[in-house]
């Protein structure tokens, strides 16, 4: 659950929730069935989606080395799992932690262009898998996670 | 073609072992802190760190820096062993088989996760046999009494011991700038003792860059 919503539970002994806080809680609870559907789809079809991405990636970059490809694909799997969990719990901090860890690695191994293409192919696959309404839950988190592979400086780490 | 299923290890994709949210776990009832393997973590109150500085200064005077450095060396030796065990267990591979970049990134994450600040390595002088380590937001510098000398002797000992274990050779560590003296970060130089120890006296009258120029004039940027 998002840290903001989680802190509401700490207020129990002090006060009742304000109308806007109840509304936020209600919106999250109302969105949970859809979030669970998206999460379950990602869980069940992870390999299928990523295998399709892998196929397209190898066609697009026939000269890319096996080691680099495997490293980037592992990171993409990890990104997808983090996004799935962040979407389910509505918690962006999961992604921020991921970005602060993966970003420097992509720079060290100089796989940014490979990672950017991989992200684009992954986004295309997900667009085929989900409705636009479902993508609205997932896309902002994917975009946040994919900051790790942008040329811009990474956001500062929390700790 | 690459099989994605083969990239998974027991359906797992190892990520950041030292992610704070998953690494540090607390048991409120018992009042214990543990890491994700169930090993005990020790939280050091600021008062205790300040008391260690004050107590050592009173008991041992100028030798306190040597006491802290040697404590750090012992700590660093154990830390290296635990760190390698944790990485090997989590990534299901020997540390020797890991890339140096992955290893060092894990070290940075580990350092940060334990609340010791942000650590970065500067390999500019690697060809000359020196490694520079920069640390920001060190609690050991923040809580130390302000003075005219760098005070992170404990961290210097940890770094010396950790990188000695990693390199398989005895290394020395010299701190050249310190947050307790108003510097932007704590800078440490690692190198062979016989090459680095003569620079110990330079810390009082030369800045970090000037010390490195003295140590390796040919490769200074």
C-alpha cells in the first residue's frame, strides 16, 4: 500500500479520517480488483511476454552479445516484477528503490541503448496484452522504472 | 534464441540484496533488528558513538585514532566475510565469479543500507596503484568532535581491511578530507602501506588533490 495510505492507519488514536483521505482510501480499494487482475495476468504470462520481447530484440540486434542481452533481459524481468508489485500495492517507492540500483549498472555496463530498445519492445507487448484502462495503472510505473535507462541523471536515492 | 525461462533461478530474478525495505527487519515484540537472513543487526545510538569518541579520547588520548583504526580493521575483516557469504548465497554464485562492477555496486548498496552514508569509488588513480573512496553523510563524521584532523579512523580501518581482503594484499587507508572539518565528503585513499604511509603527514597541510599529486605525479589529472 502506498506509504501515504499506510500512514493513515497511524492516525487511528488521534482522529477520524478527513473526507478526502477516505476518498483516497475508497479509490484504492475500489481499484484493487482490477489491480489484482493485471497482477495475475503479468504473473501468468511473464515468460510468454518476455520471450516475445527476446525474440524481437535478437532480430533487431543480431550483433548484440549473449552476455549483454541476458543481463538486460534479467533487468527487464526484474523491472516488470517490481512494476507489478508497485501497481498492486500502489507504491512508487518500490520503483524508486529499483531505479537507484539498476541505473548505475546500466551505465557501468554501457547497455543503455540495448535497454532502451528492450523497454520499447516490452511496452509494445504490454499494450497488446492489456486494455487502455488497465495500462493506465501500469504505464506510469513503467515510465518511472524506465528512467533508469534514460540519459538524464538519476533521481537521488532515499537512504 | 535465448530462453527467458533459463534466465530465472528457481523462478527468481535476483535483484538488490541490500534493498533497505527488504534487508532490514524488525521484531517489535522482542525489540530486535535482523537482516533478511535472520542475522542480528545492531543499532548504534548517536549518544553511544559520541561516548565512544569522548571515552577513547579521555582514556587513550592521541592513541584513540589508532584504537579506532584497528577496531575498524577487525570489523572490516568480519564485514568482508559476511558480505561475501551473503552475496554468494543470494546470487547463487561464488563471489569470484561475480563481475567487479556488480560486487562494488552491492558494496555501495550495503553501505547505504546500514546507514553508513553514500559510498562511491574513484578509479582515476588505479593505474598508479591507488583507489579513492568518497563517502557522503557519514554518521561517524557527523557525530565526531570537530577538530583540525580527519576523524573517520573507524571507517578507514574498515576500508583498509575490506579492500585488503578483496585484493589479497595488505593495503593501508588514509583519510584526506572529512565532513567534520566542513568538507563536502570524506575522501579516503587506499594503497600499499609503504607507498601511502609517508603521505600521513601531508594531511595537515595539503589538500586531497595535492596529496594525490605528490603520491602519483605522472597520473594526476
